[in-house]
C-alpha cells in the first residue's frame, strides 16, 4: 500500500516544478532515471497553474465505438466508477488512459467531468485522451491531455483502479503523481523527504555553472572549471 505523505510535504512538492522533481529524483533514486514519467507532449490547459500533486485514481476509457452496455446498464457502470473515485487518500490526481487505437475520438474531459472530479478532491487529470470545453473547465483543475477535440463521441469508462500507461508513464492506483505544464512523473513516497532535502543542493550545484554561462566574461575554460566545481558541492 502506498505510504501517505504529510500535507506539509505535499504542499512543499507543489512549490517545485516537475523537471526539478525529475532531476532530484535522479539524485535520490538513480535507478528511476529512465522511466516513470511522460515522454510525449501533453496539452496543458492551464500552464500558469502551480504543479498538482496527489494520489493516482486510475482508469481506462474508449470513445470510438459504443459501450457494450445499454444506456440503463451504463448508469450502474458510471456509478461504480464514481464510488471508486470517491474513496482513497487525498488529494487525488486522475490518470486516464484512452485505449482507442487512435486516442482522442471522444473527450472524457470537459465542463461536467472536470467539475465532478474536482468535487471528489481531484486536483486535475493526466490523460493521453482528449479534452474539450476549454473555457468551461472547472477552475483550479489542471488538465494535461494528449488531444484537444470537440466531441465526446461514444465515450465510456472501461476499467478503473488498474495499471495504466499514459505517454510512457506507467501508473498504479494510489501512486503519488507530480504534474505541471511539462508533463507528469510518479514519485515513490519513500523518497519524498529525500527529494525535498536535496533540492537546495541541486540548485547550488547548478548556480555555479549558470553564473559562468550567463556572465559577460564567459570562456570555455571557465565553464569547464565551473562544471568541475559543481561536482564537488555535495552537501
């Protein structure tokens, strides 16, 4: 079961952008350097929003073809999905994989579902599928979507509480997610405190290089020396 992180640490993570989290994650958990994050472009509907941080509520969906259920039967399916969404640790982040061979035929995300998910304590969504109603999405609800498209077609939930893969990021139900306009990453909860403690170190290491690179008296020799000096900053 995913270890719950303190509210203070979750809020501290929201003060760090996702690329920085990825960089520091490489320092504290080097085995995760090559996986656990999105590797394709996602449309960020609210790029000025702070990062969202929360526990994954996973689901899969399709939209190109109708569901196998009748309309009446699908009401029960959707209600079961809502029951799942309502449970679990908060805050939450919805992670939805569109299973259609060409994701985006129909939008799972728009005015109504963004409001519903926000009401159930989701900070936002990361999906390879599509979003619409961009001017009517719930406020302070981040949407990272693979596609922006106008129709919901035959959109329907297929499964939930399952493993999903969104643009190369494999997510399990309950994983801790960090996302902003750059994309998203899964953070192992056991290294959260390590990440927060090492951010300052990384900033100080980079500052040595940036000072030279941005200086008016730049030379390659100074850059080499600065890069070497940065490696010697270890605490």
